[in-house]
């Protein structure tokens, strides 16, 4: 019988893995064929990834992806998983400098956490993630926001500890579902 890359027999490699936690596992890449596993929740925080593992972009069943505390610098290609809903890229060692326009390929995201990086700007495509309910961009080097007025599902927006100046954009106060707006040390008055 045929075996997968990891030695699983085919019927087992097709099984759905609900939750795979591989934090602090000293990983620098994922094995070839990893994307053939049906994983919904993947926690890869605190490893040694220097770039996004290519296998991640081909995972069609992925719903939650946590890559906090790695050495990722940028998102270089689009996600094929139309089901990705929760993405955490917080506290990346060395800090991600910007969020690529490829984030738009994750159009079903409900939660995006990119706090504690070194981002100086956010791409305009962020405003097209209309399913977003939570957006955490605190503790970066941001001086302005892209237009987020289309994020009508947004409930939580965390902007604290950035370098904004002046008043918050007026559209923030007309977002119908916004319940929590965090501005502490954001520079917004």
C-alpha cells in the first residue's frame, strides 16, 4: 500500500487532525507533503521559521494558524485555504516590517493579530477583509491606518502603542459592531 511522506498509510493521512500543536519544537521548516494532512488548528509558535513554510500556503483545511514568536519577515505568497479564519503573527523575532497585499487571499479571516512587530504601515488590502471581527495591530511603529471603513463586522480594534498623530479616523465611530477600541499610547487623541 502507498505511504505518505511521514510514513502514514494513505487512509490515515487523509484523516482530519483537529488540533496540532508544535510550539517550541525547534522547527525551521515543515516536511514536504505536510500540506496533504487535513489540519484545522496549527500552532507553530516559538520555532525557528525565517520565512513562511511553503507547505502552509497549500493547506486547504486550515482554519487557525499561529506563527507567533518566529523570525518571519513578510508574507510572500497567497494562502490557498479559503477557510483560514484566525491568523496570529504576533511578536515575531526581528519583527515583520510590513503586511503584504497577499493577506487579501485570506478573505475569510475573522481574527488577525499582528501585534508586537516593527510594522511602519499596513497594506490597503487589509480594508478588504470584510469578515474581520478582531484586528490587533498594537505595539508596532504605525503612523497611519489604511481605510478600514469596509470592516463592518469589526468588534475589537487594538491600536495601542503606535506612533499615530491626531484624531482617530471618523469612520471608526460609525462601524456598527465595534465594541472595543483600544487606543492606549497610540498617539491618537
